[in-house]
């Protein structure tokens, strides 16, 4: 809770600078062909395969169709797919075409933006991009990558279903609290014995503290191996030691602590064995003794103000939680690209059986960036990406030439700070800010402009989008995505492969769509990537008129006019290549 509150304050402080931004003008496209294909009659396709039962195999991909969907899932079916090199099961929302819909040759995969789930594509029956595409005959699937929406970590179908229900309940509860209740921050518990120092024995469990401290050092030396580089591990260790050192800053025992710090640092770098473990425990005991001795040096009159033991215990617990977050949220953009997306594409092909083995795909924001990166990787390797055509909505590999508001979030992605704040709970931050943006005196009403242009999205749909669509995002993911704001654009985790460099090698047809008042991915950013694609393969279009209506970042998939203007354009394009 302390971590979330701290991050909320930092994010909102940075976010307040957004209020000074003004909408961008519509970019006039040059050098990119306008798309005017004729409407083609639908072609026949083989009947779609039924969903196979849940199975587990070491050689085959684990599959499941959840029989009891949680309430937050509005799709016809909910599937789960195992991801290689991970215990994550990513969620797939499936929408089955009605019998009267025109038959299609290819299934359709929808990819969402960073820290968002499937809800953005299905806000309501009347404003649902997923259901619109389904009604046009497309076997439509929405991917929720690891850490997003109903994706979960589970060993069997029962565990997965329970986890999905728990996530759904939590999402609905968050929305209820944000709109209907105001919860006061919990005050710290100062129920420790007051008065003289004889009460210390009732709160000072030396054995428990030694065990806690030893476990923490073991986490640093063992569990983080494979998750962080050697330099990053040292940085994390140094931060923890600095926190303890601050507790002893005015103590005459600080020099003794420094000696223990040097010895522990050396042990943490050694390969673990029983002897090293024993030494770490001995040093933990000595450190606890120092804290205890320092506490005894504090006079009873100051006891209520300086509870060193309590602060020491809290420091250990908070640091352990930080380590757990670093381990749990250990993925970046390339994990999505190399593991999550290929796994679900293989799964969808197995379910829908397209004759040529290809899919159609639509990606919004980061979803479109994933599609661009896939085309670039496959172009570089001379490999078929397995995509018949793609549509990107408000996506770019290079934001350097634009005035994207995402630049203001870059300070949160400092490498050192990312270890201190391993995750950004975007969903919690927006839920906390929602009452300030939707109720008088509308202190944060400008936040709505980042999501939707004025009068473009129904208030209830905007509320649902803000409160139910956003998730927690790993700092490692932000670290990689921020390279899109540097010279050369987005690059892989090694920093040596720039995705825009090989986009010209792709022959996959692309429709790149921008919103005229998109402050997150302005039209000039969309065009910056679109112009790299061979002219015969790309179509670039900006939605929005000088006098209105206007389109912001999420209006392309959920705005009130999207169903009449944006969706038909996408259908026309995809039908030409289906």
C-alpha cells in the first residue's frame, strides 16, 4: 500500500504537466498511398474447428476453454494459452461469428496497448470493435498478454478459473470504490508498548528478525540470479544497505554496521553453499544485535518518537515485497514479441484452421508496435510472419519527431529508479484519479483529453475504460519502450536491433490509422513509421476533421463515431486481403 501511494504521488506530480499541452493539428500525409480498394464479395472458407478440451502435455501447447467465464469477460469464449519459458497462461477472448455473417478466410487477432486488457475492444454491445468485426464474419480473438486482464499463473484449469474469478472480482471492486466510496488512508499502528523500555521484549522478537533478515539476503544472492544482471543486483543490495544505514545514521554503532556491510556484500556475490548460508545468518544476527543495542541507547522519553526496532522490521518487510515484485514482474516488450504473441498465433491457427495458415491482425497503441516489430524481425530474417494483413491504430516505432505526452513519463523509467519502483500500478493510479477528473471541481479533467476527445465517448463507457481497462506495468517494459523516444526509435533489449531499420523489407499490407487529437501517439508519429513501409504495401489515414469530430487515443476503438467511420474503413481494408 505504501508503494502504491508513493507511486501515485509521483505519477500524478508528473502528470500535472499534461494540462499545458494542446491538441495537435491534423497531419497532411505525403508520399503514402491513399487506399481505395473495391469492395470484394466474401470468399468461402472451411468450417471453423471446435474448441478442444483442456489438455496438458510437455510437447504440446497447453490449451483450455474456460467453461465458467468470470463476469468481467463479455466474450463468447475464454481460452488460455501457455507461454514458453514462463508459468504464465495468457488469456484469449473469442467472439464467434453468427451464422448469417459472410464467411472469411482468416481469423482476426486483436492486440491491446501497454498496461491494458481486452475491455477496450468491447466496451459495450453498441460500441464494441470486437463484436463489430465478429458480425462481419471474422473469428475474432483478443489477446491479454502476461500481467494484463485475466491472464494468470496457474497449473491446472481449476486454478486458472479460480484466479480469473478473483481478478474479475477485484476489477469490479476497484471500479466500485473509485466511484461510490472514499476510503481514508489507513493510519499507522502505534500500538507498541509506551512508557519505559521494559515493554521492548513484547515487540522485539530477535529470532524472527534474524530469520527475516537472513531470508532477505538469501533472496538477494539466490533468487535474483537470472532476473537481474550483476550490476543491477549490486545496486539493489546497496539500496537495502543504505536504508539500514539511515536508521543508524546518528548512532555510535554505524561503524560496526559498515564492517558487517562489507562482509555481507562479499558473501552475496559468492556461490551459495551451506557454509556461506551459515555465515550470512551469523552476520544477520550481529546486525540485529547492533539494532537492539542502538535501541537501548535511546532514552525512554524519546521512545515514542524513535522506535528503531519497529522501523528496522518495516524496512526488511518493505524490501522483501520489492524483491518479490522484481521477480514477479520480470518481463519486457521482447517477451511479448518472442513468446506471448507467437504462442497465441499458433493456438489460433490450430483452432480456426485458415487454409494458408495466416491471420489478420489489428493492434492498438503498443499492440500495433508489436505488429510492426514482428514485421521488422521477420523481414530481417527473411521469414514469413504468418500475417495476411495488419491494421495499426495510434502506433509508432519512433516518437522522436512528435510531441507525445508519453515523453513526460520517461523520468519514471530511469534504470536505477526502476529497481526501486519495479512496477507502475497504472490501473490503481487512474482509478484514484478518476473522481478528480469526473466530478466537480474537475481538478484532473484534462486527463480525459489523453483518452478521449470532447463529446466523443459516452461518459459511462469512458468510466468503464478508465476503471476496468488498465493494469500494472513492469518498469522493465517501460525501460524498453522509452527507446522509441531516442534516436533510431524502438530497439530490442540488447540495444543493438532497431525495429524501424528493417520495416522496409516487409511485404505485408499495412493500414496505419491515426487520430487527429491523439496526444499520446500524434499523427506525425504514426506517419514517421508508415513512411518506412514500401508505398505499395501501406495505407495511412488520419481520422478527425478541423471543425470536428475529433479523435483522441482511445476514440479509434471506442468513440461514438468509430462504428460509422473507423470500423467500416478497417473492414474494407481487411476484406481486400482476406
